[in-house]
C-alpha cells in the first residue's frame, strides 16, 4: 500500500539527515522506524496505565 505524506520542511530535513546518519535505505524506512517506536511507546504507556492496548497490538 502506498500512502503519501506531507511534512514540514524541517521534518523533511530531519528525515533525510536521519536517513544519511543511520544509513537507512530510504525515507520510508525512517518513517517506519518512527512509527515502530511510537507504537512501542504507546503500548508501554497503555500497559502501565492498565488500559486496553490499541487494536492490532
């Protein structure tokens, strides 16, 4: 599935900076890593609060 994202110039710069610094294969790989970390953090917060994890976790 392809999805287009619009980001600010500052975010675009950071994505490219991170891609080069970490050797990510693509900007999409950087976004996938960011989403993985966001999912992980959200799940940890929900577990700590004793709430039901988000769907698909």
